[in-house]
């Protein structure tokens, strides 16, 4: 079914029993998000908040809350899009199976966006403060647009086919923004909007930005699709919507999406950066306040039956997990054509996506030598880390398909076991230091700054993986409470990370503007923390039962780490900076290569420079739990 706007999708889901209408007054400040989180966790329906306090627009969330519902929304076009991707992988399929691909030319035609004279989105205008002011976490800097479609064009090659549609964070109010006039625009490193902004600045041209909310659900998915730079997301949206995307020209500025529910049109204020954030983000922590571009809003349009779609992010899994599943489902077959020899790549949602990538590659070079060490895997790892958003990965674990043809790259527990049975810690650790990492990751040495680690394993199993602790568990002073996490992996409690010798929070707020103070603070803490874990590594007794494990995690709460594999993935890989936090028993450096002869040790403790973990407001929690109790208006949602 082709949805022309959010209301079409909402009505269809309600008919199918996949949407729950909430008519009681709900506060957009924290309450709606808390209800959403619990409903999503329970695998519940989409939610229509028909009576947001102080707002005349209804809002809908959890549209993509289950993979099956997300697929169902695109049920009439999804298969045809998959066939287009099949033809991208192997164009000769159209010759071999002409009937199967007979409709592909029509789908391809729908990929061409077109201009229209008018559109429903231009029917009405309002103010920024009229929009739903959804605030998801107590320390958020203000309300945010959480499902924006941010539209820009390249001033060097303007036009729909050279446009970019991305999902970049938008802060509607708060901080130092002028009420009803300015909003904050936050985007991360390696995003195409930055290419467009840089081109406009070099040309001395104004940089216009339009933000669409709602419309056909395909536009939301298109905004997060990792398409090649220079390929317009409008093309993908048209194929998945089942009709060409209509854009309406305006007298000034960029065109607007005719069928959006809302359109916020503006221009970046040249040379102006204002504090944006904090914001509870998808790693499970707050991304902190930093200076980001400011959009001077010139007009806010909305269609007559407008509904405001939103989502809530936080520690995975959340609703955006379905986006990752859809992307993997659609683009997985393309991976081998882009990355020769790579059979699959899996961005681990439980670890916050970018902190941890798993990959299965192949060893095809000189097969007659049967080399016992990774060769082509390292070439493939470099290629993976050179691809768009994959380049943000902090840890990349890669193994060879030949060693287990049945291994599934998305089976995280099995892939870890496979790797730990084969990995040679003296040889198979490859660091990149002083490099870029995800903007939202605060485990590194500064903003966008940190390190990477490629761990590559090949060959037959060489090690048995311990599954329980046998014998002596004597630990160095300050370390205690070992918990088995998984075969070959154990967590121990370490001492609380030392604080810097000065007020780090003041440095981060900007109260102390000394040059390099933030870097100095992180470096001081890292040095002290490293010394503690290195003491653990050097003092671990030869007879310790922990030496039977291949990987040791030093944590604040080893029971939490050991409670589930998801806890292990999240806490370990969101809190560790490879160059600073990876250690080893019997470590050595040879020709600038670092390795260890005993277990690898990762320091996954929370450091003072890390961002705060997301936590709900207890009063809001009590309030909505009361509404869901017994026969309350929210009963049955979770």
C-alpha cells in the first residue's frame, strides 16, 4: 500500500490492530518517551499520542518498533526494491529470469524524483513552539526532532539528483537558541551534509537546509540508508514508496517535500556555532554539549492532517534497531561487490553499532601455502574501515569463512567463540592510534578522537575455552569478584577509576578555558587507569585460574557484565578506547608491534571523562507505571 502521509500509515496500522491510540493527556516532556520505551521493549504496537499536553498536533511513535511491522509497512514495494538490488549485484539476472524482473524498469522509473507545482505540506504555517516539544531524557538540553529528514543540495551541482537526505539531530529549543527563530543542527563526522556545507563555504554561498518530518515512511528509512556519496536518497525513497518523490520549488531556498507532514525551512547562520545538547543517544549515554551550526528558521509548514512522528533512542535495542535490520536485509547482498572477499559485516547493535563491527572475510591469496596467519583478512579489514560510516568502527573482529562456512556473522556469541579459539594475541592485534572515532563516543581521547583495533583470526582451533573457574582465584590487591561471561571470557571488579587532579567537569563545561585542559584531563586519567590494569596484568599469579581464560574484562560491576552477553557487548565496547584500555598478561612490544602471551585484558571501567549513563526520572517512572496498572488507560501496553 502506498502511504502519502503519516495519517495514511497510522490509519492502516490501526485497522490491523498494530497501533494503540492514547487519548488521555500525556506530557511530551519525558512521559511520552517513557511510555514508548516500555512499549517497544514489550514488542508492543505503534503509539498515537492524540492529546499531547499544550500541543495541537498528535504524535506517533514506535511505527518501526518490530521488524515484522516495518516490513509490513513496505509490503507492496519491498520485494521490488530487493530485485533492483539483485540486479545491482548481477545485472545478468534480468536476462536469465526475465519474468522475475519484469517490473524492475517501472521500479527504476519511480526512483526519479520530480518537481510539483504544489503540495499538501504548504497548506498551513505555524511556529516552532507549536510543534510537539518531545524531550526524552532528564538531562537533555531541550526538545529534539528525533526522526528528521534533513535535506541539502550541493551548490556546485544543485538539483534533486545531487541532493542529500540525512537523519541529523535537530534541537528545537533550549540552550542559547532564539525562541521560534533558531534551532541547532548536529551531525557527526563522515556525513554528506558536511560535504555540502564545505562546498557552500568555499563558494561563498549561503547554505540552505530544509528539515522534513513525516510523510511516506519510506522517506524516514531513506534518510538513514548508507547510500554512496553523491547518490540522492530521494531515489531510494521513490522506489520504496512506490511513486516518484514530489518536490515543490519555493521562491527562496530549497524545494520542500510536497507530501511531508511538516517542513522546517531555513539557512545556516554563517560563522555561528552555539551549544547543542546534551542528548540521550543510541550508545546508551548522553552526548554532551558542544558547539554546532545554527539554523535560522524562515518558515515552518504543515499539512492539514499533520501527525508528528518521533522515536526514542537510548541503550540498544531501541526502535532504530529495526532500521539497522532493514538496512542489513536490503544491502547485505551488495557487500561482496563493494568489498571483494568479504562475506558479511555486522554492526553490533547491542554495542551501540559503531563501537564494534564483526566481519567474515576470506583467505584467497596463495591458497597452496596454507598460511597459519591472517593475510587477506587484513586487507579486507582495511577496506571495511575505509567505507563510509563503517570507518567509525572502534573494534573490528574479522575471521575467515573457510574455517567455518556455516558461521553466521550476526551470531555474536558464536563468532566470539570462533575467534577466541584461534586468535594469537602475540600477532593478531593491529592498532590504529590517534585517529577518528564516532562523534557520539566519549571513550576516546577527545571529541571525534580515539583509536581503533583490528583483531583478525584464521586457521584451525588452537585453544580450549574455559567455561568455569577452576582452582585458585587469587587476584592482585584491589581486584575481586570474578564472573564468567561466556566461554573464554571472564570479568573481574577493578578499583574505581582515579579522578583527575582538577575539576574535569568544569573543563568540559568550558568554565576552565585553559588550552589543552580537556586533553590533559583525559590523558592524566588514562595514565593512572593504565597503571592500575598493568599492575593487574603483571601481578596476576602464574597459578591463577583466570589465566585459563582468553579474555579478561576489568569492570566496575562484573556481575552486570556476566548477566548477559548483551551487557558484556555494551559495557565493554562502549567504554574502552583500544590504545588506552587494551592490556595483556605477559605483554611485549617488538618492532613497534604490541602483543601479549597471556590473556588479553580490556579495561571497561567508567572513567571520569565518559558521558553519563541514561537514567529515567523516578517520578515520571512512577507516574506512567500507575497509568499502566490494573485497568488504567495504559494497561496492556507492556
